[in-house]
């Protein structure tokens, strides 16, 4: 089966992994889905590969949504601190990400607290305003996720159809063999 997977994967485009994404995790997910196939035909394998990519894109777009929200929140804090126009809010964004994840340095934590106080915001207020500011972009990511879910449903139906077809053919072959055996038995005992 591994050789047929490799030959099919060369025919299908695969998503280019980002630097923080794991090739091993992507392949492990694919192998897990492939192991669920009853009859791994080339068509089933191709459909499962596409299904794995849908799952990968959903995961990626979910992370993108959170990053869009964090970037919007950082922009709000940057503007509230009245930094010069040329200020890059990357530093605020990185400090905020650590702050929200609970692993910020003491200095970054104090700085974000200071920015929140200066803006007269709580973390919940900041998140709500950040969502409002990034809503259009988050909606686009949600639409992409929804499209991937729809694609997954179609792929699953296709996989089921291919599986059903092969099971139906196998069943028909067995029924034909029984009929042939019965016919041979009748021919052998013409009583």
C-alpha cells in the first residue's frame, strides 16, 4: 500500500507546510486516515489524501483566526499607547501573545498590564474590540473553514461510494458463484 500511496501523492498537489508545521504530524494524520480504508484502491487513496489536506487546512485556518484576533488586539494596544506612527506593533503583538498564553516574561506581563490600564481596557474588552476590528478577516477564515468542511463531506461521500461499489461487486461475485454452483449441482443430478 505504501508504494501506491507514494505514486498517487506525486500526482496530487500537497499543501506547502509552514516553518512551524510538522511534516511528521501531517504524514501521521494521513496514515491514520489510510488505515481506516477497508479496500485501499487508488481512487480511495487519492480521496483520503485530499481529506487529510482538508483537515490540515481547517487546522491552519483556525490558527489564522486566532492570529488575526491577536494582531487586531495588538493594534488597539499600540494605538492606545500613542506610539509614533512609525512604531511597529510586532513587539506588542509578541508580548500580547505570551501574555494571553500565560508564558510572558515578567517584563512583558507588566508592560501589557500597563498598556491595558492606559487604554482603560480589560483583557475581555480588548478581545471584544479586537474581534470587532478583525471581524471581516475572521469571517473570511471562517468561510474557508466552512468550505473545507463541505469538501470533507463530499470526499467522505465519494469514499463511501467507492467502498460501497467494491463491496457490491464482491457480493455480486459471491452470489454469481453460488448460482453457478447451484447450476452445476442441478446439471450433475438431473433427477
